[in-house]
C-alpha cells in the first residue's frame, strides 16, 4: 500500500505508452503518405511557416517545425525527466540491486551501436552521426511488448521500461555534450541560476507545480539561446520538482499524471508527422547501403540486441545482478531487439547531427527501416518463445 499511487501512475504510463505507440505508427504512415503525394509541397510550406514575435531584446519568431522540435519536445523531455527521477526515487532504479541490470543493459545497448556506427563511418562526413543508433523509443518499444500480452513475463515489461528510461537519460547527456551548438555562457549562467532557484524552492518545501513551471519557461528561453539544445530545459525542471516514496501524490507524480496523455497522444505524434515527412527518393534507398545507412541499421538491429544481451550476461555471471523474474536469456535477447526501435530520439539526433538536408533525410529513412526490422523481428522472436514455453 505504501506505493499505491506510484504503481497506478506507472500502470497508466505503460497503458498510455502502448496506445501512444500505435498512434505513433499511424502518424508515421500518414506522414510518409503525405510526403509522397501532391500535398508534399503544401505541407512543407506549413512546417516552415514562422510563428511568434521578436524585438530588439527578445527572439521568439520560429518556424512551426522548430516550435515542435524545440518547444513541444521540451515538454516531452520534461516528462522523460519526471520518469527518470521517479524511477530513481521509488521505482526500478531506486536501489542498486534493482537498478544495476537495466542500467548496465542500457549502457551496453548504447555503447555498442555507437561503436559499430563509428567503425563503419570513421573518417567520413557522416562520422558525427554516431549518436543516432544509441537510443530506444520507449513508446514504440513498450507498445510492441505490451501487444505480446501474457506470452512474456510481466517483469520483462518493467525491465524494458527501466532500460528505456536509462537509455533516455544517456541520450539526453549525449545531446547536451555532443550535439549542442557554440555555447553562450551568459545565457547558460542565467538558466543555471534559475535552476538553482527551483532547487531552493524544492529545499524549502514549495509544492505548487506552477512555481516550477513558470520559471521553467524562462529556463527554456535562456537554454535555447545558450547553444545547448532547448529540450534540456525540460529535464532540468523535472529534476527540481519534489517527489516522495510514499502513497501521497507528490508534485512530480501529479505533473507526470497531467502530462502523460498529452505527450503520448499529441506531442510525440506531432513530432512524428513533422519529422517523418520524408519524400522517398532513389538516393535514400541507395543510402541504405552506404556507410551511413549500414551504420544506423547495423547499430539498431545488431548493436542494441548484442550490447544489451552481452552486458547482461557478463553482469549476471559476475553475480552483480540477476535476471528479471521468470525471464531467460532468450527473453533478454528479444528485449534487446526491441531496444533497436530507435525512432523518436534517433530521428531527433539525426536532425542535430547533420546540416546537409539529404544526409538528414537518409538518416531518418535508415532509422525508420532499422526500427521497423528491430520491432518486427523482436516481436516475432518473443512471440515464438512464448508459444514454446506456454
């Protein structure tokens, strides 16, 4: 009973991510259809339409696409940050024993894809895209494993959720450290000063959510102008919000409850529609056989599964941790395959990694193909295990 509300929130998160993953898939198909139809030019013009205002001192006049990628996605990262903090305080990452396996699996599943990509793209103009195959799309991955129902152990779903959350944290660090622009320290220090103020609010027991969100808007503005990607502002605000490990609903849990559905049903689908607006060209299909395409697909399909399985095997043999209850090594390999569904974060890094529009489109297309293969093979593999062990 001590964590009743927390478990309800986690259950809602799983259910929302499942349905959100299906909606995400529909939006990807819809976006691809529009991008390869007579509506393509009109939709592209819509995405490049500018909204906002600017003065001598304030710049807030951006394209619809940038508002989605830098504005709405900051809210997505806010939710990701809330999930990470909740798991650290009370969930699967709250104790070394619980946290070690998904943490190590996530690290292995991030490093090996990056190394595979770098090995293939070393010395090429596409070398900077090494972060693309590192990420796991939590909505898509949870949607696929939930479709398997009771054919996989319930503990495996929790393991995948925890792994994907750690994976998101690693992706956030990679974006902040390696995929941000030139730093403007004056804006950065102002943002950090506001963040310190939010930490003081937490320290003095302020529970009102608005007291954190209003300064959070200013953190977003100054982070955006500092050269660090604006979405990091969402994570900073999330880390400042108060939470607890009791059955009393904390401000963090309340905000997570508020944001889960809008993020999964509005923000991520909008991101998918805007960023998978890919007009398929022969160069893109050819791009799947280039170093860029092979690096991304190989990283997602092979690097993720082998990295997650390999590190988990080593950790358990060293008796550092144990497998999830009811799971075997085939299950872990299957989860590794689902970890290769990169999509949202991988496409996001693709946008940040390159300036050449064709490279960005080729990278997005490779992410789509790699994620599709990883998800389909992972689903079929886990489904076959479930039938054999039933």
